[in-house]
């Protein structure tokens, strides 16, 4: 019991340092921009451009790794984006799915998915974060309830 009381604050401190530490992204690229006063648009639905999923070792996927880490440190932003557009009453625990590129429109898309706890009506919710290339600036986000397939 005493050991867990000592380890828990240490783990929390380590996680917080990861979020604000050297590998973080600057404020103009952070996922927190999507909930700022001058936020990029957030729409219901999905990104309509042509997407090609990237392998983890692809140069653009590597370049997007800090954006992914930033989103995972600020998962509450993903929850807030969904709840602002969709009535989601169950807990939302997001998992990173992939990085994709729209080379035609110079966009990079990070996709996150939260599984519905009760999958009788739908599978879950997705959030797509769209960034401009090559600057990787947040441009738009899409949220969507995904049907069972």
C-alpha cells in the first residue's frame, strides 16, 4: 500500500513531464487548438479527401509522432470534440488508429477511435484530426458515430 502511494505521484509527474516536455509540440500545432477561442472548424462526419494510410516508419508518420503524443496527452480534447457534436453518454477511451495522407490536398489525418461499451446500436466514435502539410497546422476536425458493420 505504501509503495503504491509513493509510485503513483511519480508516475503522474512523469506523464505530465512527457506532455509538457521537450518532445511536445508548440501551441500553434497542439490538439488544444481545436478547443481554443479561435479554433479550427469541427464538423460531424468524416474527411472526404482521398486518404492513403502510412506505415509507422514513413517519413510523414514519423514527423506526425509529436502530434500523436500531444493528442494522447490531451485525450480530454478528443472527448470534448465528440461530446460537443454527438450525445455520447458512455465513457470515451480513445485509441490511435492510423496516420493517413491526402497528397492531392496536402493534408495529414490522424484517426482516433473510441469503442462503444454497449455495441447494440453502433460500434463507437471516431475523431479525425486534419493538419496542413508541410506545416502540420491544425485545419479541421471531424467526429462521427460509426455504425456496426
